[in-house]
C-alpha cells in the first residue's frame, strides 16, 4: 500500500486541539481556570503568539473566556450543537500578517518606481478617509483596505490587486476580530496611520528601498501590536497588565506555580 500524503497542520491548531481535548475530557472543567499564556508556552515549548492564536480560536468557538486581569476560563458552550472548530477553518492572524509583510513590501518597492499621479491620488484619498473615520470599526477597515489595494493597483496587475484584497479580507472574520478587540484602539490606529503615511511618502519620493522598508515595518509592527500585552493582561492577579511594557518570550521569567495538569507537547515545535 503506498504512503499517503500527510497534511502538516498549523501549530496553533494542534495546541487548540489539545486544549479542546482536555476540556472535553473534564481535565479542565467548566468554570476552571487554565494556565496562563506564558505557562502554556513554556510547557509546550512554543512561542506565546502561537498559544495566543489557539486561545483566541477556542474563545471564538465558545469554549473559553478571556477575562482581562483575571485569567482564561472554561465556559459552557452555548447552544445544543457544538460549533465548527474555528481553528480548523481559519488561518492564524500572525501567519496572514507575515504573508502580507513579504508580499506587500515587494509591491510597495515596485510602486515607488511606477506609480502615476492618478495612483498617488487614489492612495492619498484613502489616507484622507482614514484620517476622518472612527476606529476600530467597519468603515476604518474599508479605508485601510483601500490604501493597500491602491498601492497594489499602481503596478497594473489585476492578480496582485486580487491577492492583496483577499489577504486583507481574511482579517474580516470572527477570529481576527476577537484578537483585534484586545489590541486595537484609537492610539494604535493613529500609529498605524503614521506608518501608512511613511509608505506613501516613500512612494511619492520615488525611493523603492524606503517604500519597501516602510511597508515591511508597518506590517511587522502590526504583528507586534497583536502580540504586545496579551500574556500580561490575562495573567492571574495582574489587573494592571494593560499598562505594563511587554516582555519578549525569551526574557519572560518562568511561572512560579506549576499547573496541576500540563498540556502535552505532542509534535509541537518552537515556531
């Protein structure tokens, strides 16, 4: 019998599956608190963003509730029918942002070489609209999308326009929206808008290297904003976590307490 191809499941899905199994088996009962994000990352020997993606997936599924300043709690699923596991159908936000960082930085570089006055006018129109809209909200996402699509459009390639639009649209799902709920606010919107202006200015200046770096910086900073304080915010006994500076996973101290049950690492590898 020939060997069959093995699908490489994304790491955060493996983590979500393990936690879901522990919940279903009663290891973590309804109302109980899970280990913190930092503790789970240490037990599984993976990055905290990967754990964060798994926790958000289970929260959207209705299996967990993240209470800022308190912890991560198991909740009773709503409704009689179990929902389709989000982790099985939605890409992780960090994976999407990394893909956009790779693709759109190259697009911005070329845009600085070929953008016309009409292209610049479309980019500027999206920025003006972004300046005058409340965030977070649906309208702000529409204008944000228009900015990135306008830059792709300057290359005159319909495939790139479609791909950029489709990648952006993948953040318009319950999973990404839940993650954004914890991190996006008017201040982060203003910061992101400044980053957009840096991309625009480099394109107008006909500086391909600066345009590439500005777009790469914008999307890399987006990833950092989504990763910044989540672990501190939900750590038990850390009500002031939102205002604290984020620690990188490598520098975070190990948790002082050991959970009664450690999640199995399985085939998980450090991401």
